[in-house]
C-alpha cells in the first residue's frame, strides 16, 4: 500500500510549490531522502565560489529537489499549494539553513533544522 506525502517549499513564508509523492512518504522513506539531500545545504543570494551544497534561493532549492526526486513517469507530481496529504513536510529558509516541519495526519511531529531531523524517530508510526 502506498504511503502518500506532500512537501511544500516556502519562499519568504509564502508557499512556492507542493510536491506529491505517491508512496514511501513516511519519515524513514521520504523524510530520510529529504534529510540526506537537504542537510548541509546552504541557501545563498547570488552565485560565487563553490556551488557544492548550495541553492541560490528557495526557487533554486525547489528545482534541485524536484530534479533529485523525479525519475520517469509517475511517483512524484506537482500538486496544488494547499494539498496536504497524510505525511506533510514543509521546507523553508531559516537564516540560510534549511528548516523542516514534519506532520503526520495534521499532528506536528518535528519542527527544526533539517540536519537534526531523525527519520527513525517517527512519533506516530507508519500507516
């Protein structure tokens, strides 16, 4: 059975894009993948020097994440900004670092730096 998830990326507290994942949306699946890709990512304003682990604003970060997740047909979709499936992740910029809020069926389970997110510590269990 598919465990659906949505991920909304915010730019200046405004929703920029929402990604829908049809399966493996639980913390140890999609959450783990988000943490591995985004932990250590720095949000910059302008491109200079090394570009490793950097995103030039939240629009750049959103594009990088979609490119990382989307492989072939199905599985990953862009959906409406207000779509919040069972597992919902919110990604924002907090002083140049990636911030994550993770909720399960409306119940907030994590709110902090993505680098501190522990996908094995899911508070509500998998469905």
